C-alpha cells in the first residue's frame, strides 16, 4: 500500500500531461483542455494492482450487490445515467474525462474504506503536500509573483501584470497566494481541507508523538489560507471553528490548542492586513465590482444554457461547451447550479432516485463537516469543474464518512 501515501501527496498538485489544448480567439480554452493528471495515473495504478490482487473477492462483492433488487435498480440507474450523459453531452470527450476522474475517486474511496490502517498515512501525505504549498505561497507573497513550472503544473503570475489575481489598494496591486494551484480560490479550498484533516489527525493515538508538529504545520497552513484571500474559504473556516467550539467537550487538549492558535493566527493577520481585508470584502472596489458584474452575467448565461438543455443537460464537465464562444467561457460560479445545468432534470431526478433507493442514512456528525464547504459550493464552481476541486471535495467527504475509524 505504498501507493496510497504517494497518491495523498500528489493529489493537491497540478502536474499533468496535456492531450488536447483547444483555443478560442487565440487564447487557450481552459475548461476545454483534455489532460491526465499524475495523481490520476497513480490512482489508476493502485486500482489495477488491487483488482489483480483481489479480483475474486471483487467479483463476489459485485455479484452479491447486484443479486439484490436494490442493487440491480441502482446499477441499472447508474449505467443509464452514464449512458445518457455521454449520448447527450455537448462535448463527449469532456464528459468522458469528468466521468473517468469521478470513477477514480470512487475507487480510491472504496480502497480507503477497506484499508483502515492506511488512512492516516494517506491523510498525512496530503497535509504535508499542502504544507509545502503553504511555504510556496509565503515565497509568492514575498516576491509578489509566482514562477512557471511544468513539473509542478504552475504558471507564472506577477502582481503588476493584468490577468493575475490581486487585491488593489491605494493604487497598488497585492498578489493573492496561489500556492501550487491555478487560482487563489482553489488554494483557499485546499488549505481549508488540510486544516480540517489536521484536526482529524490529532484524534489518533499513533500521532501522539508529533502533535506539536501537527499544530505548528496547521498554523502555517492557516496563514496560507488567509493570504489566499478567498472569501468562501474564510467563511468555511469560520463555520468550522464554530462547529469545533460546539463539539469541544469531547476533544483532546491538542485539538483545543489547535483551535486557539489557528484562530489567534488568523485574527492577528486579519488585524495587521485589515486594509486589504476591507478592500477584499468591499463591493465599492473596482475589481470587486467587476467580479460581481461578471457573476451576474454568468447567471444570465446559465439561464440560457438551461433553457436549451433543460431535460438532458449539457453533460458533466461540458457546460462551457454550450456557452457562447465569443469570449472565454467559464462555468457559473455555483456548484449546485452547475450540477443542475450539466445533469439536466432527467439526471437530477435519476441521481435523487438512486440516493432514495440506496436508503443512505447520514448522521448529523457526518453532515457537519460537509457544511464547512457549503460556502465554496454555493459561490464557486471548482469543486465540480476542476480536478483540484474534486480532490478538495473528496477530502471533505472522506473526513465526514471515515472519521469514525476503529483503527485510531
């Protein structure tokens, strides 16, 4: 199981092999790019090894599941959904790419569910990877720019250049931390996921000797979260802290200490850089006004897309293929709205039917961690539209459903 920690470490990075790079008016169509990430290759290798090792058990497991009436209904519904998505997709290759990534994450979830002892190494590798990106973010803030790296899947950005995500204050442009991501908002989501998982690691006896290190790393990631200046990640952080305070009676001392120090670090940075914070949350700032205008325009575009593809949808991952190509098409900044547009009414009802048939029972304890990412889901699209976002969503779902690990 040496591959699981490797996958955990690679998951937050954007290293990938480009297969097809389309352009619109001489500019790369970001959401039309076909590629395969190195983390996807690693997951695929792991699944292949596991299949060869446990193929007899897997066949028996599948046989048992589909032998029941419930299993047959869910299986047929799933195949119908996949078939429908591919047939009616606005771009079948983009939809196949999305489904491929989702199936890899489902496979990874199944392995982590089986291999309880491998969960801590997997999560530890993931958060260490995010810590390295936090250090990279500190360098980016210091030099007010990022460097290009094919190996890390990073592009060059300079605060003084247009197209770079910045905060404009007093006539100056201040870089928002990218880390190893394509956008600071995505970096904010990844750092938030790491903080939630740091707290999860502190619940394990096997991490007793390194709890001080875990807290120190968590403080570094908290700083990175702040300098991403992602408002949705900030709101998610606030919700997470409130939830932890509500649940603190059952916490270990190290968990309580982590809460205090992370809140303290964030508060100190908030006060020191309050002019930038106020600019970021102000709707009177020109950059923020433009952002609000663009998102309002996206809602109008979403309505037009849904009007044309309301029943079968655009196909998962293919929303931008139905958007007017006179300018760079981007997904609507809301994961639920994007999901409705891509699945269509037929797909939404089919997914709802599968969930109802499965009779999933989710306790309040498991739902609470997912509330943390609701601001991101409601006001951004990357949880569904990008592999990095799907990795963030996966880590939150993992924390929600696997936190009650008996091996801790």
